[in-house]
């Protein structure tokens, strides 16, 4: 049995963790009322290639971890004002533009493997980014990563993995 309506959740305003992945949900607007939410898992929503409308996420000011993996996401701009957001899990999602993430200075972990992202220059603005997975992407210019002082775990588009600041700097210098 699948969950296809989350309107009942709007009354659960004290909720801090929600996992509703693997459900064919199209209307996520009731989630805007869950302003105390810290973790939200929407992995593999089964929306038949219809893009998820995440505009209501702009209200989730306490969100720390967001899993939007294996979904179609046309617009990440609702996330740009989420100043507490530390972790975004978005692997195997149809994401193209990561520029809205450039303003989320709290971001520590970003999983973009197997996405349609090609330009990661905006990620160079993330001073707290520690973990970045770009494997299986078409990213060619990784020069922006050289400015990330806390980057400690990196998976590059060609499958190369580097852990630790010195290993990352060496891997970046070779490209």
C-alpha cells in the first residue's frame, strides 16, 4: 500500500524526522507546516518522471538533512535560504543546476553522483563542505574545489576517490 497524500502531516507541527520515500507523492505542499523538521527523506518518490515541486521546502528553516535521491528535481532554489542545511543526498536525481546551493554556507555533505550536473563552480562558495561525491557525472572543470578548505572526502567524475586534504589537493592538481 502506497502513501499518495500527505495532507494529514500538516497537523504534526512538532515533527523533527520524516521518511516518506518510495511513495508516489506529487503534492508536497503540506510539508511547509513542518517547520521543526530536521531530517526529511524523500528518496525515490516514484513520480513517473514528473518533477518534484520542492517549493514548500523554503519554509523548513530547521532542516539539517535532506534526501532527494532518485527523483526528478527541476529547481533547487527553494533550498537556497535553508541556513541550517548540512547534508543533501541527491544521487541519481535529475538535477542540472547547483547554483542555488552556493548560498548554503552550512552545507557539509553533498552527494551528486550519477546526476546531470556539469557545472560545479558555485560549489566553490561553500566554506564548510567536507564531503562531495561527483562520481558518474559529466563535470569536467573541478577547479572550484581548490578553494574548499574543509573538503576531506571527494569522489571525482572519473571514479577517483581522495580522502584527506593532502590527497584531495594532489588529485585536484592532476586535473
